[in-house]
């Protein structure tokens, strides 16, 4: 199979093969998010699968130095899966992103063009639903009205419908609260709203709880995986998940030294 190179705006797409248009759900996660819950869930769904597309852009936040052997890859990676009903899923693994910090204050400037291009290209491939999985990383900040999400629940927000309230997966509403969410979650959802299909199946931000008490938020990651199993008939690669958790726990030991 020959690779297919596609260029759109500020972004280059290197497909491993020709991709036919087909109804597809896009699941996006940022692997370096605090607590690693979305990383645990997203990477466990992908398992040992090879990427179907490498996404590169001059706007990506890439360190000038690299390492050998095993160089760090500068691209975002897209994977192709099937759920138990045969529906196609693309999993977008973001390994670096501009997020708020002292040095990265231009999150919209650098994230918007790439997500715009991604949503336009993937819509042409048949993506009609977007799910961005993330954690409520500001949950333990001292904001009186910051929404609190229980460990065994998720908040599912329909970005297109602009729900008036915040609702958990058990159907209950988080009353009298608002949710501060950092990029790139809302930027991805906004770009899908504007550049995605005219009649999308859904445009969701799915958020789990977060705690600073543990370096690896394993329980929260499991809650996300339960959501994909029960709602989307997507099962994780249990062996890969175990290996990933082992690596993350070893990283915690190194971090605490």
C-alpha cells in the first residue's frame, strides 16, 4: 500500500493508505494532560494499532532537540478502529499542544489552524461525530463555583446544543456551578462545530474527575473506558493498558525521587 499525502492550510496529512469516506466517530485526547486519565483511556482503546495517518504542522509545539535511539515523533497520530457494531472510529492522539502557561499564552493562535484543517479533512472522510475526552483539571483549584465531578461519573456536554446546564452520566445536574476548561478541548469542539458536517451526530466534550492527590488518575481513566464500552461498544486492549499503567507508575516513582 502506498502512502497518500494531503495538504490543507497549515497542516499536512500523511495517510498510510487511501481512506474511503464512511460514517465515523472522532475521539480526541491529549496524552500529557495532568493525571493521565484521558491518556489511559485513549491509548488503551488504540492498543498496539499502527497509525493510519500522521498529522504535521509548522504550528506544532516541537522541541528543537531530539534523542537517539527512539526519537520523539513531532506529529499528531490518527488511528482507525471498529467498535463491536462495525462503526468506524478515528482516535486522534495529541502528544503536544499549546496550553496556558507562562510561556504559552497564544493557545488559539497555534491550535485553531491545525484543528480547523483536521476537521475539514476528516469531515470529507465521513466523520460525523466528535468526542473530546478530558479531565476536570481545575476541579481542585479554589474556585467557589467550579463544577465538581464524582470519580465514578462523567460530565457530557453537547457543544453544539450549548446546554444550559451541566449534566452527569447518571442524569443529574450540577447546579449553581460553571466549568472553566483549558484548551485545546474547547478549540477542537469549536472547530468541529464550524468546519464539520452540516448535520452532525454529536459534538461532545466528555470530562472525568481529576485529583492532584495521585500522579496517575487510574480510576478516572477507568470511568472513561466504561463510558466507551457501555455507550460506544469500544473495548480497551487490557494488556496494553496494564503495560501503560506500569510505565506511568514508574514515571511517578522517578518524579518523586
